[in-house]
């Protein structure tokens, strides 16, 4: 929410400044330059705002089979075929089930460099994994 407010504030400041600057219309070329610069600044601000809002609302999920191992639970992603160690809120996650989990990828920090998925919640439990 803070990032959304930040970008909205930036957009307001940019648009306000572009409207507050008086255009010194000495020649038609000067008017064209001022209009073009204002339009480009507004377009960039709008694109950045829309992109940040869209990225913030995007649900990041992983779907795959949850496996219980020596180091804890792991999930094998069906999309990128990689194995992720599970961390975060693992309540409701059942080893042996195919599940869709909401969360985010975390950069590996250990010497083994295993990928980590920080789970926030279980979106869907599809039941037992099929071989």
C-alpha cells in the first residue's frame, strides 16, 4: 500500500509541476517543445504507476507436489521443474499432496544454494500426487 501511495504522489507532483510551469510562447517551436516535454513526462509517470500497481496486485503462486525430506518439506514446481525448500507459514501444507501455494521466492543463503519458497497460504489442495 505504501508503494502505491508513493507512486501516486510522484504522479501528482509531476503533473502539478508540468501544469504550473508557465509556457513562454515566443514561437510555435517553443510551444511544441513544452507540450511534447509535458506529454512525455505525464506518459512516463502513468506507465510507472500502472506497472507498479499491477506488479503489487499480482499473486505469486507455485503449484507442485509437496515432499517431506531430511531437511524439511520441499515442493517441485510444475512450471519451471525446480525443487524449492518450503519456509514461512507451512500450516495446512500436507506432504504427498499436489498443492498451489501463494508466497514468494527467496534467494538461497546456505552453502547448498537450494532455492527456497516462502509460503504465505495454501490456495488449493488437489489431493494425493499422481506418479
